[in-house]
């Protein structure tokens, strides 16, 4: 396939920040959680935008392009021949999605895979200005920016402008969901985005619901997070918590992942 917190560009979670703890079963049942009187909302009934991710056979998420419905490139990922580093960049052509903190053509980040704990280096702050190379915001370990949601789960936490989301593998399904929780505790969780593997094709689909497109920096952060979790590379935080490899990259079966508002 060719992604604000209050720190770097749409992304870094400060080292040592508390991760969300939640049971694996709770995460797997997010789409089933309802109040006694309100049925769960169907994401098919809400407005959304579909983005297609394409890559050459065998290239996977580390050398890919994300296109909108009109076929315009919105993001690209590119890696060196030995897959030691990957650059994620917004397309140079302005896109009709005013959610990004960065200008068209700007690099979102570079990820270095050539160490036991891969690093993500952010090239601009939340307002789009370039960060000093020695800035503490400049570089983080991937496992600190996208930490595990708990010691006994493969779920990971994404923080954007102070709002936390959880990415969870779900076997036997066909994509990723980004969900948001209503204000009332009893209200059901609303999906914000879904990542779908197109069976038998060298492309995948990212479906983003309109409220997620309108959230500043969320689309940027989501794209970058997907690059990390779909890279097939371990993040160095546990031998049994490898990333979810892209089917285009490794030939693995379809997976699903839910990303849900948790705080």
C-alpha cells in the first residue's frame, strides 16, 4: 500500500504514557456492544469515503499508493531495496480532504526498521512546521508511539489530538474498523473507518466515515499506523506480538482490526 496529538505531526505518544488496558474479549466484542434499547449502528447506513491501496505484486504496504474514489493519489509509501527505511508522504496534488495538518507533498514520517526496536521519525510538528532534528518530538520508538493496549493482547493504541483509539486484530473477518464511543457509557461504539482486504486482488480498501475525515490529522495518523501494523515487522515489545502482515506482502489470510475510541 502507497497516515495529533499535542506533540508531533498527527502522532507521537510520549514515552511512558499509560496504555489502555482492556481484555481481548472486550475488544473482539466491540461491534456487538449495545444498550438495552438501542441497536448497534450499521456503518453501511452512514456516509463514508473509500480509498484504494495498490502495490506491485510482492511489494505490500511498504511500497504502495493510496488513491481516492476518483483515482487521485493521496498518500504514497516508499522503501529502499533492503526495506531498512520507509517514507510515508502526502501526495503533491491537493486533496479535497481538509483534515491534514500538513501541506500536500509533505513527508509525514520515516520509519527505520533496521534495529530491534524500529523508530518512527516525524518531519513536522502539528502545525506543519519542520521540527529541529534534535527535538524530543522528532523521533520515537514505534512501540512507544503505537503501544500495546495490554500485556496479553496484540491490540495497539493510537493517540490523535489527545483522543485514544485501539487497533485490534480480528481473525476470520475482512478489514480494520476505527470506532468512536458515544458520550453515554451505555451507547454503542460507532465505527469510524474500516480496512478491507480485497480477496484475490493486489489491492486493499480503506473506508473512512465522514466524521473521521473531518477530524484534524486523523486520516494522516491512521495511514501511518496502518503502514506500521501492516509492515510485517516486529516492533520489539514482545516476541509474541508481531505486526499484522499485509496479505499482499506475506500471503497471510484476511484479517480484521477494530480501532475504537477508548478515552
